[in-house]
């Protein structure tokens, strides 16, 4: 490819409203162009990166035994009602009406569609296990698309679905996809971590996320450096804190007037106490029944944990108007003493000597309340989000919280969809059994963004070799006909013949201008050919990731470049093999 024939609209200045490094640099490097909020065109260079990520995914999915298909983006709403997800997905689901009055949706994911395919085409245990995948555009009506291609309304996803006869088969299918994901992200050169995760609206009883640590990541990861435990903050368990060392005799609690003070912050400021000494009673509907969770005032409730603690399928905050009737106490002044609905206490409360709580009457809070003495504790559970400094659930050491960008997610779905949609098979005894499912997603666009978030400097992008739009850029310092241009063209041609992606910068521009564009775009290897160098029998090589160039003989220039590329490829292979050896030594997820 000659630069003069390409569409590469690089920008000198940072575009307005671009904040995330990937957003800024992909725009400046001429790789994407915004059409509207959450919708981007991938320009030729950006599309090359996207296609390379896609090719790596496809190779590893095929190697893992998955079968590729392509399902419609346009999905009947009836399928979503059949699965029970029409309500839970909510406004993220893009809905439309087509001719004939049919209600349709643009698919944000394809669990319903693939289950419909398999219930019609798979009916015997002899056809199992089977894993199907596609790479296709998805649509979600994101209320706040931002950070460029990190959060959009239209995006490219690889989604795979396994169908198994029993739990053991599901475990094998899950492990195969889990390992394939490691190989994919290793080959993409991404610095990722794997964390335990919540399944969210997808459903299921086990899942892991693949995260790239970066400041612009919208997820928060709890991680223990001592033992390696890692989990999404929504999923992270909190280790046991030391129990409160209470005095043998504590005075009785006191009722304090707190007129108009309803929030934890306001109450604590009014009473001049630390929020860590307060408690908040939160009322929910668990499968339609009022329940309560008592947490320390400065902690954030984790609704997934609360839902599981009550054994509920659905959990939602209770309607404020219903709370006084269910509890006999006014909203804003609820407390655990003599509570009339089932209550679970977060285990951090047990580590408190005394606690400030609502007095169950208007404008009253209680101070000096002793957990377990002044109110009954029937059940204790981990009900909150983990915070930095909390004890690790595995080893007890302090955990840290870091931002992370999700690039992949694997789920064990079980029979959530197959039971709802009647997807069954006949076992070896002729008994009809629901299929057991797994789900495995990769955000292809996010691989591109994550590579930039993890690999950039003040000059631009630093692409991993396997994702770069072109692996090599050849820059002649003069483009007029003559030895410099002939040498540059010869190098580019021979490298292409050897199977490498090469772009020749044949623009009639100053060397510094070309170097800045090459660094901005992030081509891994730069070759510079100039008159002075040719007279000395040398050409210049420089890796984008290194600060200093090196010179090689013109006569053996191609061989030297090929040796450099082979070394880089070998190092990547060795890194992938080392990562795999570490995983095997650590055992299964």
C-alpha cells in the first residue's frame, strides 16, 4: 500500500469532547469517524485492525471446536417475551415495528435466537455437545454512549453458545472457551486479568470477565496482590473483619431528635458522628415480598448479593409508598429494632461496637445501639460492594480496587433459556431433558480500544504486532525518482512477498512530518531510507516501542528486517506459551 493512495486523515489537535486515550488517538490517527452519538465509521486503517482482531478470534474459536454461523440482527419481540427477558433488558433493547404490524428488536445479544435454532435442529444426545458462534453487529440503546468506541449503540461482538447434555459436558465446554479466550487475548498482546463476575441480565450461575486495567475502564476490579484473588466489584466477596471487642456493660441506647434529617450524611453531620458508626436499613421487594438489609452507613449495597441472600429470582427497591405499611415505620427513619419484615444483616455490622440507626418514628434516630443486644440478628451475610482495604476472602490481606475495561465474558447459563423456550433433547434412555447452555462474548471493538488504552505514549499509539494496521512502514526521505525511492520500493515489495503488511510513505513531505504520523498511528517497525545512509550503505530501523533506532547494511537490509520481525513473533509465541504453562500449573478456573 502506498500512503498517497490511502485514506488516512490524521489530525494534529485533540478533537473536542474526546477524553479517553483510545478515543483521542483513534480519531487523530485517522482510524475512525463519528457519525453520531454511539455510532462510528471504521476508516480503512481502523478496519484493518478490527479485521485482524476478528481473524485471531475466528482462528481460536475454530481451533476450540466451535462452529460458525450467522444469525439475524432483526429479532421478533415474541422470542424475548418467551425467554422472560423483555422486561429485564428494559430500554437497552432497540424496538421497532415493521410492515404487517410485527414488533421486532435489533439484537443486543442472541441467546433467544440461538436457542430457537437449536430447539428446532438438535433433538438427541448424540448431537451433543455443540458450540455455535458468530461475529456480528449488535445494537443497544445506551443512554450515555461515551469514550469513543468503548461504549456505543452499535458494536461488533463475537458471541458463542454451548449446548450440553449434562453438567460435566458444560464444564468441558466452558473450560474450552475459557482457554480459547486466553489464547485470543495473549495473541492480541493485551495485558488482561481474569476476574470472577456477575452474570447480569444474561443470567446463569457462574461467570468470569476478562479485563484490561486502564483508568478509563467503567468496571471496578477488586484484587489481592498476596494471593491473586480478583473479582469484579459487583461480585467480589469481602473477607471477615475482626469481631467488635465490646465492653461487658454498655449503656442503653438513646433516642435523639433529628428533625428533617433523613440521609446518612445529614444524620451523621447533625449528630456529629462518623458515617462509619451509622447503619442504614434498605427495603426491597424479593420476588414481590418486602425484605430488609442492614448495612454500615458508608457502605454501598450490592443488590446481586442481597438477591442471592434472600434466595430470590428478582430483587428491586421497594416503592417508598409501600414501606410504611410493610414496616410500620416512616421512610428515612427506619431501624432494625422490632422490625416486622425479614432482615439480613451485613457481616460488617457485627464488627461494630455500637451503631446509629433509625428510631422507627419521624425525626428520631437512636445512638449507642448494640447489634445483637438491642435487635435480633437471625441471618448474617456479605451484602455490600467490596472497598479498597477490605480483607481478601481467600487470604485476609487488604484488597485494592482498580479500574478495568471488560473485553470478554464467559457464563454458565444452565437451563435458564432452554426451560423457558422448550429447548430439549432425548437422552440415551429416551427421556426428554432441557439442554444445558453456556454463553461466551467478546467485544471486538473493545479489543481495538483496549490495545490503545494499554499501549500508547505522548506521541501516539503503540500497537501490538498482531493488531497493527501495517506491521512495517517504509519511509523514503525523498520521493523523487532515484536510488532512495528504488531502494524503498524494493524493500517494501520483498517484505510483502515474505508475508508482512507494509505501507510505503511516498508523500512529498518533510521527514519530521512523516515520522510524527508514523508514531501517531503506531506502526510497530519503521524503516527509513535516505541519501546519506545509502552512500554509507545503511538503512535505519526503529521499533515503535523503543527509543533509539539502529542501522543495518543496505545489502542485507531485507534479511535484517525479516530477522527482527521473526524475533518479535517468536517472543510473542513464547509469551503465549509461558502464560498457558502458568494457567495449567494453576489448574482450571
